[in-house]
C-alpha cells in the first residue's frame, strides 16, 4: 500500500484487492464479545474534520479504537480555526503532538494532498470538496463483492448528482479499476465537464439502464453545494430520476441497491426502496468500519 490514501485512482487493482481482503479478515472482529485487536496499540490517529459528518467520522473513530489505537477527534467548530488558525498551523500542532495518522475531511479539494507536505503522519482522505472520498468507494466495492461474489464484469449504474459528488468520482474510478462496466445517469445539468474522461458510459434516461444493472448506486442531491437551480423541482427530479417500487422491480434478479447516505427519502429514493430486501445501505455502513480498519492497518505498517 502507498504512503497515503488520497485518491482511489492512485490504487491499482491489486492494491484494492489487498485492502478488501484485509477488510474481510477484520469484519469478524465485530462478531466478537470484545470487539478489539491489539495491532495498532500505542499508535495515535487524529480525525481532523472541517465539515460536518456522522457516518464517516464515527466509522473512522470505531475503526481506530477496534485496532486499539488512541484517537483524537478534532472539529473545526469550537477550535482555534474559529480564531483564524490556518490548516498548516493546525497540521504542525498535530505533528508536534506526535500523531501517527491524520484522517481529514475538508471543503477544499486538494487539502489532504497539501497536508502530506506538512506532516510525517500518514494521511487518509475522508472527503475533500468535490474531489474524492476514497474509503467510501472502497467500502462500496467491498459490499458489492460480498453480495455478488466478484467485481469484474459487473454492470454498475451511478444515478444522481454526479457534478457535486466526490463519492461519484471515487465509486466510478474504483469499479472501473476492478473491471466493472460503469454508466452514470443524471440530468444534463448535473453532469460535470469532462465526464467523458472518467472511463464510463453516460445516459440521461434511468429507465434505459435498469434492466441491465447489477448494482444500482443512488446519489443524494447535494443542495448545500449548489449555487443555482439545476432542475425544476424535487418532485420533478423524483419523477424522472428517482427510484420507486416500479423502477426497483425492473432490476434483474440478484441486483442490489446502494446509497452512500444520508438519503433524501422521497427524492432520489422512496422509503420502500430504501428498506427493500435487496437494499444494502445499512450494510455499507457496517462494512465501512472493517474497510477503514484495513486502510489504517495497512498504512501504519501492517501486512495483509
């Protein structure tokens, strides 16, 4: 594994497989009466979050604690950042405290890369701007492999707000690297410039892809990142690109539905679809802990 985890596009298929295989071993830890292994005892992991988060922050915290590492949780709110402290000065403070790994979420694309130039600690990108969210992509690969048995040749449809989604970039790159056939589906206004360079197909009609999809991956409409109106209304979006029971029934037998959360029920997905038997959304959350345990373990010197 490389020195840092910044971009899923930096990983080869062999490196991704190593992470997923290691995660499969760590998944059993959650089934034990005492959910801990001592492999990172004496190491310190800092969760450096400049954006709000529930799943990712708690998942990384649990992952580090289950590996027996010491954990520091840093939130920009209530810290010296509110007094004007820069990212560099915060990083140097953490460096002086001797942390071994820094998990960073930041609204600025490229912030994790900058951080690697200021600290000796291993850096894990927990989401930067519109750029990447590599551990989300890895846990999605792990979940799909657990359910379908393989990744090579899978037909994956990523539907929704592609333009504003760092998850979309990581998911598309991750599945494509592992040999899947990926199609992104969205309104034209929610497709980013240069989408043709992503190595995936593009379709504007969700109904045209449903019958040939093994993994239906739904994305949240990210209104907090939008500065103008990209579609007429949420009702119109739900009618044209949302997934309801009728669209769910058009999927092939054995297909699964995924979502990185948080969901806008009634917009990109109806409540009955979110809770359907072939929805693996809560399993993604569970698998995220094992995958993040794997990433921390491998980055801090462990072997698969």
